[in-house]
C-alpha cells in the first residue's frame, strides 16, 4: 500500500523542537546542499566556482531554521548576501546566536516571514533556496509560486526537501539509517517529516503547474528530491493566477 501523506505542524514553535533540530548533525547534508547549489549556479554562468568574479548576489533562504545553510553558504562563497526567513521565533532565536557566533551578522539577515506570502517585491532576489520547508506546508503550491515570484528573471531556484517513501518499511529503514544515533524525540521528528513529505510525482506535478519542466525535479538521494532551475520568462508567463 502506498504511504499516504500525513501532515505535521506547519511551524516548529517549541523551544525543545528548535533545540533538538539545531543539535542534530546536519553538517553533511548542508555541505552537500551548498556544494550542489554552487555547482548548479556555476553551470548556469560562464564562471567556475573558484572564479573570483563568480557571484550569487542576493539570496533568500525560505524556512531557514537555525540558519545553518546560510552560514555554510557564506563560508563557502564570499560574493553573496542572504535574507534568511522562518515563521518560528524559537528557530530564529537560535539562528541569531549561530550567525553571531560565526561572525556573519553583516551578511545574513533574519526575518520572521511566512513563506506563503512573503511581501517582498517581484524579482527581488537573484537566488531562491530552501531546504526542507515544503513538507511543513499543507498546500505547497502557494509557497512554490512565491519562490518563483520573488526570484529575478533568469535567477536561480534551488529547492530541496524530503521525499516520502513508498511504504512504512522503507520509512523505518531511512529513520534508522540517518537518525538511529539521535534521541528518540529527534527520530520521531524525522519520522513525522518523512510522512509529511511529498512524493517525487507530487512535487513534479506542482512544478508543472507553475510552467516548469517537471524533469527539473530529480530524486537526489534515497530520501530527497531537488528542484533546480532558472526562472525563465516563459515559465513566469505560465504561472497560475
């Protein structure tokens, strides 16, 4: 039987959830996310990752959590500034501590903003990124549409999230493999997130609704999908109103 999507709370409100999330070892996942973002950005320009003229410009990170990915990105790449948004005040409290500890307060700005209705100007950001926000949102199309709206013409959209397994046995294996050494509470958070995630077919359907090639979404691990694309004019014209 196909595993059905089971929603979890949209916002991780509690201090315990924020601390547990911050304490989990995300270093490998975050490093891979940033590396593949930079590689995709480089492949979309005439510059190599190591080229001093290679710039990302203004980046927005939706669902930044405790800002670990913006920190990793700014450590890896000097030519960018990041607006890091999240709905959870508890997450942003820890995010501020993290960016201050890494001396990133001048390059990373934090804001408590709803990704479904951000209020930023159209095309305001050169790069829109997000890691693991979509599975928190009951109706993801609203946030995906907002991502496209705030990204500049020919700007980069790079979104990654968990991919819902086909069955309970596969889900249990993934939890044990990647969170088996974490606390029982952290394992439960991970399990619930996998249940709430979209399948590959579901996210491809949403992307197609926005006017993008569904093949721009690929399974990039046994538990993740990634949407990597340029925000072309033709795709913007095909967005639903």
